[in-house]
């Protein structure tokens, strides 16, 4: 059996996970919710996660360390800036054999980017899942500052603002993967995944990028394409 496991903040990785699950006749199990995510029954696990500050989000690291599957497919979504070295770092955390890796450029959460991605480019992944064999995952050099307090860098660069329309329902608190918000007020555990902003039924939460971050995000860069490692 193939299971699809997904962590998502603003829903982009979930969109990819849902597409893959549909193609495989499977369904998505969410990582980073209050219910434990059990992979024990899976022969093949497809793990879809976003790149945050060129790193693997903490809840995904925990999931990968406990993952029980013979074959593993690692899929990272990233906002067209850099995916750091996340595939090789994820490969180090897991126990099973990594049979494929993919890095998928998609809209950046902090720019309210689109969740569209190149589906056609993923075709070879499905063939590899049918006939599994070990993949060659590259080791990439990442920015020398990438490992310097990534979550803190996001917190100081992105402000989360609560409007008066908040009804104190604490749905944000119950949905947060880091136990980092209560009734719309965040604490120092926040990784700025912006799941709370996406799910608030009152649209009471919004975010604001610092001027420096906005300038960095909107810098002109080369076009990016899906990269597959088989
Ligand atoms: C906290 C945070 C940090 C991010 N860091 C990076 C990054 O280092 N490089 C990049 O290309 N995109 C980065 N992004 C963009 C996300 O990787 C991208 O939008 C991803 O698709 C978000 O997926 P999600 O909606 O499933 O969380 C970051 C987004 C967030 C929220
Ligand atoms: S989910 Fe929205 S309305 Fe509910 S407590 Fe959080 S911010 Fe307030
Ligand atoms: S409080 Fe922070 S970590 Fe929790 S959902 Fe919101 S942005 Fe993500």
C-alpha cells in the first residue's frame, strides 16, 4: 500500500499531495495535526512538505524520524527561491530506502503566490513508485546563513496581525502544528507557516512582511522548473 503524508501551512503542499494521492488511488494523511500520523501499514510512503528558510519544517523532521516504510518518496514544495539541501537532509533522517525525490517550484506563501504547479513533470515519479529502486539524491550547498535560527528569522520578518473580528474561538490554536497560538495571539514557538491565517473562519488574521523581506522575495530571479531525482 502507498500512503501520502503531507505537511502544509498555506495549502500548497497539500494541493500537490492531493494530486499525487488521487493518481495513486490513495488519500492524504496530514502531518502536524493533533491526531498522530501512523505510517506503519505502508510499503511506500510519499512525503510532501514545504521548504521553510531553506530547511525542513520541525514537524516534518519529527515525522521522518519515526517513519516506518520500506520505500520513501520525498517531495519538497518551495517558493522559487531556494530549496537548500532539504532532500539530502530528509534522506538522512529516514530509515527506509529513498526511491525518488522532487523539488517543485510553486507560489511563495509570503507573496500570496498561486498553488499551481507543473503536473506533467511528475509523471516519472509514478513509474518509479510502480517499479521501486534506490534513487540518487544530490547533496547541495546552501546559503551559509540558512541554518541560523530559521524560525526566529521568519518571526522577526513577518508580523501576524489579529483584527477585532476575532471571536476567540481558538480554531487557530487547535490547528497550529507548533502549539504557538492562542485565540489569535502567537508565541515564540511560531514558525510562521501561516496555517492559522488560512484557516481562521472570520478572516481575522493577516500577515505583513518587513520591508527587507519583501525586497528579498521580489528580487528578480531565474525561472525555476521541477527537479526530479530518480
Ligand atoms: C516560513 C516560510 C519560509 C519559507 N522559506 C522559503 C525558502 O527558503 N525558499 C523558498 O524558495 N521558499 C520558501 N518559502 C515558500 C514556501 O516554501 C512555499 O510557498 C511552499 O509551497 C509553501 O507550502 P505550504 O503552503 O504547504 O506551507 C517559505 C515559506 C514560509 C511560510
Ligand atoms: S481562528 Fe480566528 S476567530 Fe478564532 S480565535 Fe483564531 S483568530 Fe480568532
Ligand atoms: S501560530 Fe505560527 S506556527 Fe502556528 S499555525 Fe500560525 S503561523 Fe503556523
